[in-house]
C-alpha cells in the first residue's frame, strides 16, 4: 500500500470522516464486554521506507460476542435489550465453567442491554444486572445513579455498534517521557487500510513509522518541552477515511493547579478583526454582540502570559443562532455568549474562521498555555438540525423557571434533567440512547478536531450522570489513551451552581468529571472580603472554616476556586456596597426593565478588598479561576451587565492597574513557587475576624500568607519551628520586602487592608 502524504502545516485540522447514524468512530465500535469475530490473513510484511508500507489484510464476519464471568450460581443467563425488545429469554448465553458467552448480529446503532440471571432455587428467581465490563451506560428517567446498575436500577449497559467490516487503527501502547522529551506510539491495525499517513505537529512523519507485529510504531526523541500532537489515519478499500488516531502530549512538567485558569468571554474581551462586527438586533443593553473575537484573544496572549495564566477557558466556539430572542426584563438578546448552538461542528462566524481558531489554540500552546472550551450539551437551539431530524431526542417542554406542581419549587430543582431553559432551547433527552450517543460523539469529535486540552462543562446537574460517564470514558480511551499507558490529563471541570458539596461531588470521580467550581468557597470569599459578613479566622462560618471544609470534602479532586464568573454580580460592586444580597439582587428594575449598567467605584477601598481576596484565592489549593476583568475590578451587576467590555492600557484607572499588577505578581508567583498551590500547611495566626495567616509547604519551599482586613496596619510575631518553617530571611513576593527571623521568631508588619506572601527555601 502507499501511505498518503499530509501537509507539513497543521493549522487546519483534518476533516471528520463520515459516520453512519450520527454515531462515532468507524469499524465496529463496541463499548461493552465483547469481541468481534475475525479471521486474520497476513500478507508479507515490510518496514515502511520512503512512502510505502504493507499492512496485514483481514476478512471479518460481523458477529458481536458478549462475555460474562459469573460466580453467582446462576443456572441460566440471557441477554435482553432494545435489540430484542427486552425479551429476557430470546438470547441465552452459553456456559463454559464460569464464563458465559453469546453471539449477536446487530445493525449499527446504540443498544441498551442487561444480563438476566436465572437461579434454580425452586422459585424461578431471576435478577437483572449490567455488564461489569461495559464502558458506557444509558439511564431511564427516574434513575438512581449507580454505575454498576444492579438489579432494580433504572440504568443499562450501552452497546455501541457501528458500520462493520471497515479497517481501523488504535493506539495499543503510548509512552510519554518528559525527562527524555520523547514520544513513542504503537498502532495496532485491523483490516486492510490503504494510504496510511502520520503527522507530528502537522509535519508528515509517515516514513518514520516502523512496522511491528500487528501494526506500526512511531518514536521521536529530543522534542521541545511543550505541546505535541501525533495523528495517524488511512482510508478503506473504497476510499473512505477511517477514524484517525489522535494523541496529544505535553512534555512540560506543569501541573494544572500550578497557575491560573483565565475565562476569556470572547465577545467581550478584545476586538481583533472589526470586519466581523455586526448586530443581531438585540434590544437589551449588553445583550448583543460587541465585537470581541478570537483574533483579539491572540493579540492579548502576551498580556495573559504576563498575568501568570497557564490555562484559558474560552466561551463555546460552535455556531450559534442568528437573530434576537426574548429574555428577561422585556428585552431581546442575541447568542453572543455561545450557549444557543445550532450546528454540531461549524464554528461561530462572529468570532472568526477555522484558521483563526486553530491559530489561537496553537499560539496559546506555544506559550505553554492549555486551552479549555465551554462544552454546551444540556440544550440546543431550536434551529439545530437535530431538533427537526430527531424530535425524540428532546424532552417535552417544561420551562425551568416555572413551578409545574404549584409547590413553590421551580423546575430548576424539580425537573433539573428535563426542563428547558427557554422555549427556543430544547432540552436534550439523554434517556434516549441515540441522543446520548450523538451528543457524546460530537463532544469528543471537537477535541480531536481542534486539539483543546479540556472542557468546562456547562449545566452539569441538568444532564444525567450517564452523559458525564460516557464522555469521560470516551476521552480516556481516545484522547488520554489510559489503557495504552498514556498519562496526559484532559481536564474536565463542571458547573453545578449550588452550595451543596454533596451534590457537587456526586459528579466528580474517576469516571465522570475531574473537578467542579467550588461555589461554597466562592460565597464565603465574597462574604469575607467584599461584604465583611464573616470573620477571616474566627466565628461561625468563618472563611478559614469554609476553606477547610472544601479542602477536606473535595480532597483528591482538582476543584476550581473563583471570586467571580459570568453568572454572578461582579466582586467590585459587592465590595462597593451596591448589592443588597450575597447572591445578587434582581436583574430587572421596579418598572420591569433592565437595571442601569454598573459603574466603577470612585473609592480605592473596594479595590483594596479585591486585592485581599485575590491574595487569598491565589494561595489556595485547586485551580484558581480569573473571570476576565476581575483581575482589575471590572464593574457589573447581573447578566448581561457582568459581561461589560474588557479594558486595556489607558482605559484603566490607577486603581484598576494597581489591581492588575497585584494579580500578575501573584499569578507569576504561583507559577514559579509550588508551595503556593500546595494543600499542606497550618494556621499560623488565627482566631480573629480581621486577621488570618497560614503556611503553605511543598518539597523544599515554604510560604507564609498574611491577610489584614482591618483599616489599620498590624504587626504580629510568632514562632517558626512549630509550624515547620525555617529560620532566616523571608521575602514578600508582592513588594520585595525582606523580613529576617530572630532565631525562631518572625515579626511581620501587614498594612491595613493589605496582605503579604512570604517565601523561603527549606
């Protein structure tokens, strides 16, 4: 066969291969405990040289074999599913010791199923059980989440069968060596693909493939300590492109939590291409497109790098609805925010074209900045093609803000997984196996196509656990390649707008999300620093106690901490005393219209409070989020006012620039000093409402953080040894001031409404 050449320039990603029935992958993709019968006939093997290589050919029958190891003493076992109308006796398994098997012939599609175990106990007892080796799950409405889906559970194993008989490439072994700066990938081949190709960072490396038993191996050493992408693909005998292999690899040693996650609200950040500007006719102030685009983000990447940013969260990139739609306060709004998706793959034209989006990701990667994108999967816009093509994929309309049962509780909580955010936003019915499979497939495809490093998952509690479970499983197999030895972490952080840590944590584990945003800590930060409603280290519900509770309950998971986002009132207006409630005031004025846009405070005090909050946040464990503009104190009340246009350079006041400088000093410090993101440490000074000091320790470095909320300066003296801190000179990373210990005692002066971040080697 002849490998096909790829362009040496990878700015435009490879096209997506066609797929039957909207499902993903090619060949027979079976997410369950099964094998596909096939006879392998090998042709003579040669090592690829130049532009030629030989691949084994195969002949396949397309039987699907399910297997189950059972030691429960069942006398008979059957498999029932949608493929046999849940007939529990239609398809018996054959027993060989404790191993049971059954062969099925299935069309391409998504097939929920369970095993039915019958016991010879005189009563004809039977039980229903999921396949313990299945990789995907489908749940019915009213389920209780239990991924083992034992007898009585309203969840099922999910078998995904695609077009049979096509060749495939899979990653069977992956080795990323960050010390040697090397990447090694072994590809296993089934069937008889033609025109094999491989690229590394867009450059053709097909000739570097070395044939091994059953496939090929690629290896390269001496790579740069940054982001690399290996891709490989081929065609089938009829010229159709088979599912390409995608292998991302970061060869730097940076941890996700060692820096800052910056939320770029694209339309409100920077206008880099005025040719894209245009109104959709929205009447709400702040409710239409205002000109931000991907080029604007590219133009400001150096400034974000200077801020200490190590990861970007971008608003959803997919095409959204045109026009304006009814919303709050009698006004209309456009889809500038990205949450009204109308296409499974096309990009938002207001933000730029494919080349610009690809350039943005590449430019961020060149600065060792990871890229996350909003995953919008709970709802689609009414203009999305799935809505008309598959009406069964959407829940019957019940509006989330309404109270269907008249009990004073809205559908946000009564029917969180099936309610519609608005009447033009159909809610995806994830109890339907076809909808579940298609949405997961689209979400995985986006990662492979564009090479992003993570997802911020929107509206987590409004989708069944099965979506998060299946998405995580697909990413683990096809992006992280965990079973092949990969260790690259595709980070998924979710949004569950709740103060209930149990609810938040119920979506976080090894088979769902990696973490979520810590809303309980957010409200405590605002209460402590913006509103002075709780003590820093004393009293019921103090900031220190809330932080300790989050650290304890969320231990082992990378949560994201924050002091603002696009759904809450801006911190600076809370700190200025303009907001009556910790949770924000009404969006509409007394006359039912939108409130006037918030203005920047005239006093320096709110900015001092903001800087104190940043010192606390950026010296906590987790991945801290900077919502664009909060690093300088951008004003804003409720949505859409909390999405005002970003300010740069001369547009900023002295207080805003001083706040930006403060956050930049902390961001750079967090990136350079592992102690600042460590969860190890003790309270060094506590028991006071307005003063709090704590240590952070990591490896050979220690940090001491001191926060003074009082108006006047404060000088404190305490010992070092009992807290595991070394004697000597301690340097303030914010000012450069040095404090020398006197033996075991350290004395530190902290300005009023000020903070210090001291570091010293151990």
